């Protein structure tokens, strides 16, 4: 049992998020990573704090940023999480440094987990091309137009890329995220995209 609880000991996980992140899509995966032994850093566009939201419109908690995307080095992390909320990934995909940060995880064959609207960053970076992913249903056309195969499933895994549709899928998403992150690098992460 202790082995299962500490599967991510020694791993550093980057959570890339900005103002507008859906609170539960940040806090539950973060808790799952920390409870299994990972060191977690919140990476964002600016220093200070980010404002989380509930259902995109109701202000929730504020969370301290550990590093800005300009300060963070993807080589320092073992995996990446992209939480959703509609506003958060829309802000991220407009920032070239944030998109370079995301792309680097694929180039380094590191696992990535994205939930709800989080896959917008994958669309922006070209990382859904040739992959089977899921997301919030409104991203279906964006994913298909970017060369991805969109499926309506609770959780989808494609060579180290874990995706889910919504907060309702968080238990399955967190379990698969921990599993894939524990496995480590997935050789050919870029080749699939």
C-alpha cells in the first residue's frame, strides 16, 4: 500500500495555469500528485497569485505562483498538467512562452495530462495531430481540425498523454495521471504527434 501511495516520490510536476483556471481541475490533480509523493509547482504567466474560478464565472480561491513560464525550465520537471476552465487555456495559448513550455514536454518524451478545456494548449502547439484525445465537448471540432481523433470518454490515454472531459471525470483523470507520471518518459511522444 505504501508503494501505491508514494508512486511519484522524487518527481517534480509542473501545473501550467493562469487566471480563470477551474479550481477543482487544479486542486484535485495537485492533491493527487502531492499525496503520491510528487513535488508540485504552479507555473503561470505572471508572478504573484492566480484567481481560480468555479464554473468559469464564480470567483474561487487564489493560488500562489511558484515560477513564471519565463523562469521555469521544462527540463526541471518530470511531467506537466494542464487544468481547464475556459479562460485559463485561452490566455495560455496566446502566450508564445507558455506554448513553448508545453511543446518542450512532448519533445522530451515526458507525460502530459490535460482536462476539460486544457487541450486547447495541445491544439495550439500542434500536439493533438495524430492522437486520440478527449476534452470538454466544445473542443471537439478544434481537435479534429488540428488532426486529432476526438472521443467521448471519461479518460483517454495516448502514449503518455492523459485527457479527460470535465470535473465529473476527475477521479479517473487523477488515477490515470498518477499512473502515467509514475511510468515516466514515453519514448516517441513527439513521433505520435
